C-alpha cells in the first residue's frame, strides 16, 4: 500500500513549520512520528498534498520541571516518556501508560504531540492527559495559546487546533499523588484498548477518564463527582457510563463496552487506593 | 527527491518519490531484500530495521524521514561470514521454521537487548509484542533471545 503522491517539506524550526502550514493551508499536514498519519495515508483515508515533517525538531523533545507543572515537548516520543526518570517520579501515570502504547517499534517513532493532535478516542494518552487535568500549548502565526485538555478534544479525530497551528508543549500539573491506575483492556498485546481507564487521586484532585467510550476521549464526570462526594469504588464505578456513547465494532458491542467501563473504573479506583 | 542513508555502514544515495516507504526504498532502490514485508499495515514486524540503532517498522516510515540517518538491516548484522550472536542463537535454538518473520524478529530482538541487556522471560515476550510468527509458537524465539542475552551479545 502506497500513499497518494505529496510534496515533502522538512521543517528545521517550529517557525518554519508554521510558515509552511500558513502557506499551504488545508492542503498541508504535519508529520511527526507518522504512526497514525502514514497508516491513514496508505489506506487513502488521508490525502494531504503537502507533508510538513516536524520529526527533526529536537528542541521540542524534552521533559522539564517547570515549577508548578511538568513541561513536555510535543515531539517527545512514547519511548522517551516511558524511560524518562523525572516523568516516572513526577507523573508515573503518564510514564506507565506511554509504555503500554502499541509495541516497542511504535514507541520508538510515535510522539506525545501526534497522539494528542490525532484525537483518537481509542488512544491511550489523550485520556491520561484528561485525568491529570493537563493542558496543551499551540503555536500559530499569531503566537501561542494554552488550551485545557478538557477543551481540546472536540470530535472524532478532531481537536481545537487550527490548521496553521503546531502543538509545541504539553503541561501536566504537579500533583500530590495519593494513587493512580491505568487499565487497558485488549485482546492482543500490541492492540489499542477495547476500553481503557486512566485514574489519578491526589490532594485536591480526582481525575478519571475513559478510552474508547465515545467519539472523543472522555472525562468520567459522574465517577469524579461520586468520588468527591465520598462514594466508595464500587458505588462510583456504577456511574462510569454517564455521558458516554460507546460504539459497537468487531471487538465489542456497546453493552459490552459499558460493562467493561464499570469493571475497569472500579479496578482503577481500587488500584488508586480508594476502598 | 534524492535520499541518502547510511545503510549497514555504507553511504547510499538514490532517487525516490517522497511517498516511498523505507521498506520499498531498501528492497527496490537499494536491492536489500533481506527485510520482508508481511502485513504492510504496521502489525506484524516482519519489516523491522534499525534507524539510528532503534527498531522501527520500515513499512510505516517514509524513506524521506530517514534521510541522513543510519539504517541497519538484517544484511548488516553479520561480520563477514561470522553470524551475529543473535542470528547464531536463533539457529542453535531453532527459533525459526519458515523464516519469514526471522529478519524482523532478529532485528527487534537485537534492539530489545540493547535497551535491556538481561531481560526476564516476560520482558522478552513483551519486548517482541510487535512481531508476529505464524510457525514457531514463540517459545524457541524467546529461548533464543534469552540465550543470546546470557551469552552477552
Ligand atoms: C501498530 C500500531 C499500534 C498502535 N497502538 C496504539 C495504542 O495501543 N495506543 C495508542 O494510544 N496509540 C497507538 N498507536 C498510535 C501511536 O500512538 C501514534 O504514534 C500516535 O497516535 C500518533 O503520533 P505520531 O507522532 O506518530 O503522529 P503522526 O502520525 O505523525 O500525526 C498524527 C496527527 O497529528 C498531527 N500532528 C502530529 N504532531 C503534531 C504537532 N506537534 N502539532 C499539531 N499536529 C500534529 C498530524 O498532522 C496528524 O494529523 C499505534 C500505532 C500503530 C501503528
Ligand atoms: S510489514 Fe511492516 S509491520 Fe508488517
Ligand atoms: S518462522 Fe515462519 S513466521 Fe516465524
């Protein structure tokens, strides 16, 4: 399978990438690790006429302590997230979940920014960022803006990014973590989750988010309310499907996904230390 | 466009369309047919090569993305007639039957040991999750990788 023909431009800086996006408009697509975009292009589900490769922007590959939050460059690969000592210490949920994405070859190429910008409800890291209460920094021709993760995922494979914007950074608040859990239910090791749950309990913050339970990654707000209101794990898990709209596919019916969501939310809350 | 790679230690340049996938570039432009294509959909790992020392699925990377980088294929592992210790270990432990998955499996295994020189059996199984084998049932592949790790390859 070969993608349709396109022009290839490698950007040597964020500014150059944005200039190329501005010049080519809707016709252009950013290419980071290529592990969502290239499979779609091979199936001709995506046919951009210009690819702007940002894969060599090494200055957007970092994990830094930025005082009240951890700052992560958008081009940081899953493998880097999985092995970074600062991240393992400060945001173990993200570092662990990154190690569950795909397989080692996928993690050597795929990036955090690409994973979030792709806005696939079946992807792991969008739900993790929602649970952590993080935000994203987008840079465009008119400068930078910060977008809360809760405002970022607007539809199936759709995000709040403008066509001429580049994600440059992801910010995760430094939480006083009491417990966390990442539950990924799949049938084969390298697969996407049939349903997944990211949970974090911290001083002043409860975050629970769902993978593959609707057209976007979702905050399980019913569960969060229940936990904040003093419910135990089983009671809170009963509210796991509030606001969800799971699809049926070859792996699971909507009813089965709802069942999984309740079971996995309970397990996630228990593993996070809620009785 | 012109693409230059250092393949198995030798600089190679060839002309290719931007949409050329790395695996086709290696096989068709450079004549290195040791790297197999299995699924062509990033699932099976048969096309695994190393880019700057790390395992990647060459059916899911453009040759253009590898321009200027160094690529190692199965052809680059042996030292003349002397097989790489991982290749020897696959041979000694019967880690292959039809051999179709083997080039990718060996490349994934070498990358795995670079990152984790003494893995547990479970770590080997997880580390090879991106590579499918339809023949062996995996046990002898895992044995081969553990033996290679033991031998300090
Ligand atoms: C076999 C396989 C298994 C996988 N399994 C999983 C899994 O289990 N869980 C999971 O979560 N994911 C999985 N993935 C997807 C993987 O995580 C991808 O790496 C990720 O979704 C996309 O990241 P990328 O860097 O490859 O982005 P690309 O494919 O390069 O880009 C994806 C999209 O994001 C845009 N984009 C990329 N970077 C930026 C940026 N900095 N700013 C703005 N837009 C940008 C692109 O234009 C494109 O639209 C799998 C992929 C494969 C091939
Ligand atoms: S051919 Fe590349 S993963 Fe199967
Ligand atoms: S030996 Fe035949 S596919 Fe692995």
